[in-house]
């Protein structure tokens, strides 16, 4: 039977970042990654070398407003020490926005019950400079109402094989439960929000590409339904760019998810 280590505390750290200048989340040799940047800031700011555990691996060029990591640190380090000390050693495109002390068995990935991703499209001929690398720039007008109507295809429990770009390992299951998938527009911005108990590799980006096909008039809602039922990646179109993808929030309790989505939220 394992016993808590009195010499360490566990912390839940929430991050925001612009992923344009990084090779994704996970450490990758000598290339700049977000995981390396956080671990380096902890080493320099707090004087201890540790591995952080992320809630998931965001893609190269993707962003976050609510990425979560957990990390064990020496018990002498307190919550108030972490944010300022580490932010001083992070570039301006990465910020620690919140720190909490959590039980030692809390794990940023394994303890998560749901996540919220947002995807942002800029639907206008000209793209403002400050949006470069932060949206998917679609120049031709889209049928946004058709896209909005198509989103509900993805809600509920489904096998998302058709929308999973397979990495070099196989998932135990390709079934996921999407609590909510909605799109709204304030042109030229089109925003897609999706909540689920888990996501397959590039699943959100692949779903968005299919929905945009509807907006282009190449697919309809029924086509998306048949693609889902095919359970075959070859039945689905390509992948939307990482530039429009944001990890917005990670949920660790049913109460938090219910507060966000209302009673009856699926898991």
C-alpha cells in the first residue's frame, strides 16, 4: 500500500498559450515545445527540476486558454510562489493563469472527465494581421446556417473512427460521448464549441473540416451522418488547420460540467 509523500505537494496549474512558435505540447528533442517551456520555467523560477503532466497533447500550432498540468513540487513551495516565479521565466505567449493545491492522486490527464475545445474561423477575404496564426482563414463566403444545423450530428455517443487521424499507436476505443457541439457566428468570426469526455487524435480539426464542407455546399447534414456511420477515416475529408484550435477548459467534476452545460449533460 502506497503512502502520501510528506515531502511533496501536488499542484494543478492552468495555462494559456499561443502555440504558433512551438512544436506542440510534448517534449520533442531540442525543439521548442510547451511542456519544455513550463518545465524550464519551474526549474529556473523555483529551483527544482520536474516533469509536468499535461491534460493532453495539443497539436503543433494550436492554442489554449485552459490547458491544465499537474506537478509534484517540494513541500516548501507554496501556491503563492508558483505563478509569479514561473511567469518571469516564460515568454509572453505562455502564461500561468491559475494555481491550486490538489490531492497527491490528482492527475491532469487521468482525472479529467471532459474537455471543451473551441475552433475559430475568419470568413472574410482579408485577414487582419493580429488574427494571423490564430484562426482558420476561409476567404469564400460560407453557408453558416447549414453549418450550424449540421453540428448536432456529432452529439451523443458515437464511434468517431471516421474523424480520427491515427497516430503511430492504436486507441483502445474510438467511441466518445459529445455532450454538446454548437456553432455560432458574428461575421466574419465563426466559432465552433465542442464538449466531450475525450477526443481522438485531430478529431476536432477533422470534424471542423467536414462541417466547413457543408458550408461550402459540397456536403449536407445527411452526408456527415453517413460518414460517421462508415467508421472509416477514408470516408471523411481532410483536416482543418491547427491555427484555429483552442483548448478552452478541462473538467474534473460533474458539478463543474453541469454548471457549464446544464442538467442532463452527457458523459
